[in-house]
C-alpha cells in the first residue's frame, strides 16, 4: 500500500474521529445527524495540517450544525443542485452545458469532503458513478463531434487508480475530434503524496492535458504540496487554480493576496475565484458579492497581473459562469473613456477619431524621429 493510500484509509469519517470538537455529548449527537445528510471525510495528511478549532482548514472540512439550517428553513433559497447539472445531463454524470465542451464525472469520492461543496448531494455516497456511466459518457463524446474539450471531475479524478485512469484517458485520446483534456482536482493540495512518478508517467502520455487545482488558503501550501505541483509542472502540465470565496476562510485581502502569490511561486496560475454556489447546507459560507469585488480591487495593481484571477458567479439554474469586475470604467462616450486605476485615480483615454481618409495628403520629405513622437509614461 502506498503512502497516499494509507493516508486515505486513515480518514476521519465519523463524528468521533473529528478534531477540536466541544465536549458536549448533546452537540456531538446533533452533529451525527448532519453527517447522515452530508458525509464526512478528512484524510490523515490533511488532518495533520489542522492546528486548532475554527482555523481556515478546520472550517473547510469539519461539519457544523449550521449545515442543517437550510434544510429546516422553509424559506431558504438554497437547493441541492444549484447549477442544475442534472438538467444538462444527456447521459448520466455527463454535463453538456456549453457548445464545445462537457464535464464528465469519473467518480464521486474525494480526499476530503468540503463542507461548502456544490455537489454535496453526491459526494461520499456509493454507486453514483459506475463503469457503465463512464462508458455512456465516453460514447456520448465520441458521437458528438462538436465536443473538443472535456473536463474530468467528480469527486476527484485522481482518486481513480492508476490503471483505470490510464484506461479512461486512453479512451478519450482515441476520439479524434477531442482536442483538450482537463482534470479538476483537489488532490495536490489535500493528498499530495498521491502525485507519484508513476502517475506523472501516465499523465504525460495524454497531452494536451491541463489541471485546475482547488486551493482556498495559503496554509494549504506545504512543502509536500509544493513538491506535488512541481512534479506535475515538470511533466509539462499547465496548472491553474480555482478558489471558492468563503466567509471566515479567505474573505480577507491579505489572505487572498498571499494565496495567489504562493500559487504563482509553485507554477500554478490563478484562474478563478468563485462566488460560493447556492448549495443546500452552505449558506454560512456565503459572502455578499461586493466582498469579492473588493478583493479583486485589492489584488489589481498590488500584485502581478499573473496573480489576478477572474472573479465569477456560476449563474444559478445552469446559466454558466459570469465574470464580475470592479467598477473601473467610470464613463465613456465618442470622445473619451474615463477609467479608474488600482489607486482610485481617474484617467482619460481618448477614443480614436473617425477622420475621413485623404489620399491627397502631402507627406513631408523629412519626418520627425519616432522617439520624439512617443508619449512618456
């Protein structure tokens, strides 16, 4: 058994296994009811990184009684399938929402079960993703030539055994019109020992292959995580990150800036910050949208542009991702655009003039040097 398999088999899956809980028997009994609705899993590696109750890692994986509030509240707007994935599934466990790409779920198990997960309805329950659903999904892609891009998701694709993952990737690469394969994973940041030389040898066979890795807090980036990401990058895999904006975890400009800078340092390009989805049992993690816009303002100009991701809402009901921007364009007309920079200073950018072309223009024999025409910045 490899190290990562030992860490996974040693996961906390019961209330009795959880760290830093109140001693109250009554509280623990109530928490068991939460676990019946939304399962628990914290692998032993990630458990070892939790330092105290309510630290940023603890909040992401340890259940609280607040998870049942949305179920009890009859007026709650939160639902089990906030993005209407089931409504966009032409075959089981394959989401076809955008014209040229699909999302294929290859399992429904994760190295940790995030308490804010948009798929809380699926993760940790047996029998949802099967060999048959995979067969149907791959066949659907094979029969639809408009599909050029597939995202492998779940669950976490990297919890699939090497041999089976190799088989899935080989089947997908045999589809001529499929150009790009992406893998959405939280493994490198939460079970980094899973990234082995054997795994990298398999992945290298199926380029162009891209990874979107889920990170939420700089404390997740340990020497083991850095090593895992470096191994993937050295295998020629472009790495991007996805972050969920979470109240009490990363809704702070210093934390978010530090996270983005640490990601770049280990060759992971910040890609998305997500406004939290309206998934049942997650309302206590949601911030207002202005918080996200303020965080984007705090990033722009204060760190490298490479470290500034897109801030998006995955539109409720299946409308797809919508990019949100701080208010940088104050006004615009035919003459000028007035813009605001990261310091709040306002500048004017002249619009191009639509002068009629004059083919009879006399060009002087000597023109001024190009340098003399430049505007100093």
